[in-house]
């Protein structure tokens, strides 16, 4: 029975885990790290870089290094948050014919889902190498405040990466499940999420 | 004669009553049997579902066990390297501080000896410096860019212009990439 990969697709970093013996187990990526920077780049030689390698060369290649793509997931190009970020990020943001967001990377324009799919693709490949089995199913976490469009976009990203997204769950819910709140006595938990891009309680 | 006939009728009535009772019992038995079959089918369905659940759980546990054994073996093999990486990472700031002190002027001979001792210890542990020479191509697999320096030469574009902090590796695994600045041609 194939494993279902649990993915925390973060604004700054992403992480992946599997359930083993009823407990979540974080998987290390190909570089031996427990988190992978949510950064995608097309290097000057045309090579696509994802994760730590993309982050390390960001200073030398800012226009073709995409970070914080999660901020644009499920957004319209005219949204005030996008309008603001457009002024801040070094890479180019455009609007597609339907008013959706496009980011310019290399010689092409990509939808945020496609960029996220590149991150998910790397996580999937690294997990497959680590586990020695094919991964086809995943559960992806999203912030509790994500609306339907943002959740759909996250699911679409998984699909592009070749993953059957079984469920989209809220990040604080995932944290509480990992703690095992459903196995213990009746209690109230406060979940703090000290994220790189956001801080939620 | 009449009495005899009456008796006969009573007997026939009794027989009919018995026959009717028999039919009722039969119907009741059939209904009971049907109920029993339905219940047994339900029970079989539950048992099948439970069996599948237990089978899935057993298969999962078996796969987890096989994977865990494989991972334990790998972790055992990597444990020495992991421990070494952690130890070296702890010592790197010490070496960095000595390096920075050296860049400010000549160090007292004792400090030079300590630096040399750490470097020798690293060599013994198969910890080597990541090659990052000025004028060689920047490679994110080994180097981390912290800034850019303008150049008029097209050939220099993408080459390392300054080494800010030495990088280290164990075997082929980069523990810390070399922090560099990179030439940029406009």
C-alpha cells in the first residue's frame, strides 16, 4: 500500500512527512534538510532549480527567482495584496487574459499553481528517493484563512505535480493532529504557527 | 347419524385449524429465517469490512516494519556522518572567528597554532574545504551568493568576485556552502 505524502506547502519553506506506526515522520530532502525553501529559479544556463540551490543563487538572478508564490495562489492580478507585492518582489508579475496572476520565469509566464507544482514536484521526487517507492497521493496543508479559490489553486498545483490530492487540511488542524489531540482527553489547545511568511494563532 | 356428522365436521374443522396453524407457523418460520439471513448477511458484511480493515492495517504495519528496518540500517550507516556534521557545525563559528581575527592582522603564534590544529582535525575527519576561487564560476550547489559586483568584462559575468566565508564538505556532502560575491556584467 503506497504512502500518502503529507506536505506543508509554506510561503518561505516547505516540509513533507509520512505516517509510520501511527506517528508523523518528517522526511529529509535530497540535501539532507528537513525543510525545503519554497523557491524556484531558472538559472542563467537554463537549468531549473528548486529549493536550497534556487535560494543560494537568488541574489545573482533576482528576476528569474520566484519566492513567496503562496501569496499569489488563487488571487486575481487586481487584488490589493497582489498590487502591493508587485511593487516589492524583483520578479515580474502580469495578469493573464482572465485576470489571474502570472509570474515571469525564464522565457515563459507561469501561473502560481505551476510554480507551486515545481516545489511539490521536488518534494515528491525526494520522498520517492527516500522511501524507495512511488508516491501518487498527498495531503497538502493550507492556512486556515485560505478561501475556496486558494484551496482549489493548491489542489490544482498538486495535480500538476502528478499528485492525487486526497485532502486539503488547515495548518493548525494538521499541527493538532500531529500532537494527537484526538487520542487524548478532552482539552483545549492553542496552536501557534510561527511561519516564515505568516504568523497565525 | 346427525351426531356423527357433527363430529366429522368438528374433526374437519380441527384439521383445517391445524392446517391453518401449520401454514401460519410455516410463514412465521420463513419470516424468521429471512430475518436470520438478513442479519447473517449484515454480519457477514460487517465481518468482511472488518477483515479488510485488519488486512489493510496488517499490510500497512508490515510495510512500515520493512521500511523502518531499511531506514534504521541507513540511519545506522549515516549516524557517524550525522554526528560528525553536527560536531563540525559547532566548531565552524570558532574557525570563522579565528579567520576574521587573522584578516585584521597577524595573529599571535598560539592562535595560529590553534587554527592549524582545527584544520588538521578537520582533515583527519575527512572534512574538506569547498573549492571557491576568485574568478571561477559560481555554482549554487557549492556556493551561496551574498551580493554582486559590477564588471565591464563579459567573461567575468557569473564568476566569483569575493569569498566572504569558507565552505565545508564531508565527502561529497556540503555542510555549509561558501559564502561569496559574484561578478555581474551590465
